[in-house]
């Protein structure tokens, strides 16, 4: 059995993700945010990314008024079993404002706790 490699808890989140793999080409890939942790982000993309490649990213969540950008390293990219080309991608943060990430995660945690109370 393979153990969990993540050091930080992932929090489910929704929103848009914009990825730019090659800044020289100025081509952006739009995706869907799945989760966020202090160490990285999970998303669905329609494009396959090479593992170990670097990418600029921008996460947008209008509910929380979040715009988080930075640079990450692709650590996971697997096709999701669907009729369309859809990939689950994991990006590890290389350059990001960790204080901003922590603030976002605290907001998400509070919302989760409130929704959990009945």
C-alpha cells in the first residue's frame, strides 16, 4: 500500500484556473479548480501537461473574492475516464504568496465548519 505523500490537508474548492505553460507563446489554458492546500492545487484541464514542467497559474474564486497567482511544478497529470480529453492535474507551488494561501484556506475552513453545523 502506498502511503499519503501530501504534507498538508487539501480543501475542496471551486473556481476557475488559468494556466500558462510557455509564457513566450502567451497561450493560456482554462481549467476548473478542484482543491487547494498550503503546498499546491488540484484542477481539471482539457490539456495534458508534462510532469515536472513549470507553469504560471491564476486561481479565481468569485465567492471568496480570490485571485491567487504564482508559479508551480506539475507533479501529477492523469486522464480522467470520460468521453472527452480531460485531465486531473496536480501543481506544487514554487512561487506563491503563502500568507495569501493560508488566508484563503482559513476562509474555506470556516465555511466548511459553518456548513457542517446543523
